[in-house]
């Protein structure tokens, strides 16, 4: 691992000198650290763990069908993917689909929007939307959906990790002893899981890929319980919950999606890798040990 004098490097298992850490996501125009870089220095940084685990998998386990294996473990069913060399990206920002933005415009009187944080902090915004609804609707329909404008009531979503295989897109939300957000600025009912699923699904549709979602957490049981312990099983098992959380989506878009929503712990990921050890070469076995040690140091394994 290449070290510099910067603290964040000590939190990364490898590739701390990757260009992304010198880019605009982590550096201001004057070179000063952004909040994201400051957060990366925290011992409990989710971004550091996500980078370390999936950077290792992407770089050193090309001969191992780890994407397929993790999805099988997380989704609980047989999954066959053509994914010899998965392309892994970190912290991509993707705007919500037009159908979502239109739904927000059309439902500003719904309690989840009318009583949202955005409505309280910017009380003139919703009246402005209602007064200009035909114009704003047309702007979205014409493709003006990716800017900070009055008619756009939801900004871009940052994905912890996106994995692209031929015909497949996997979006991941990673947690390190933290919970999901249970609202967004303009919708008190839209939780973080639903948002990532929705925007990830839109990206998969745009790229003509089958969509999977993977939630990764330190544990599946806490005291007191995390919000995702109640929400994630409902997304996976309650046939009425997903349509209710994504009301702008058609039944055709949601068909079969529940089976492609997975939940796994960091420990389960390591357990799966250890099961592959007999088929691994010596460097890969060493990386499994390094990953396990890295996660153990953070009480994730």
C-alpha cells in the first residue's frame, strides 16, 4: 500500500494513491480536503471499508466469481452471471428518473412532501411549484432533469459502489455501525434503501442491464434495532411494500425485483471468500487473510 503523510491512507488497505483521492470528490479547487476526505480519515469510515474490500476484490480476484457468489449469498437463490471481469466504480452520482421528479411535482399536497424537511426550511418552494406546475412538468418531460432548479425536488444519489457486468448492474449501500436515513429533503417517506433501489434501477434501465441491490451491514441484529432491520425484510418479502415506496414505478418495472434485493454482512462476505480458499492461488489467499484482519480491526468480522 502506498502511504503518504495524510491520515486517510492509514484507513485504506490498498491504493491510497489512486487518482480519485486527488479529484474533486475529495479535494476542493484550492486542494483543501472536502468533507468526504475528512470523513475518510475517521476510524469508522464506511467509505474506507467499502473501498478497501471491493478494491481488493476487483483487482485481485478476477479469476473468482465473487459477484455471483455474494449475490447468491445475499439474495438466497441461484444466480448465474456472465461476469468474468466486473467493473467496479465508487461514489458515482446519478440523478433520479424523470418519473420520480414528475411524481414529486404532482403530489406536493401529500403529507410526506408537504411536511418534509424541505417544506419547513424553504416554505416558498412548494407554493412556487404549484403555481408553475404546467411549466415545470414540461421542463422535466423535455429532459431538464439534472440541475439545481425549482422544479427538481430531488438531487443526485451517491452510490457507495456500482458493479457492472455484461447485462448486469449491482448497486450497493454499505453500512459500518450506522443506520439508513429514513427520509430525504422533500419526501419524509423515502428512505435510503428505496432511493438507492429506485435510482439504481433507472441507471440499469438506461444501460439496458438487469438490476440488483445489495445492502451490506456490520450485523443483522442490534439492540436497539437499526431501521434497516425492519425495512430491508419488507423490501424483500412484503409484496405491497416496494410498490408503496416507489409509487411512480409501474408493475412491469417492479416485477421480479424483490428477488434481486440482497442483504449481507461483512462477516458473511469473508466467510464466502474463505470457502473459496482451496481454489485460490497463494496471493489471493494472502489477500483473504489481509481482508479478514482489516475487518477484524474494525470489529466487522
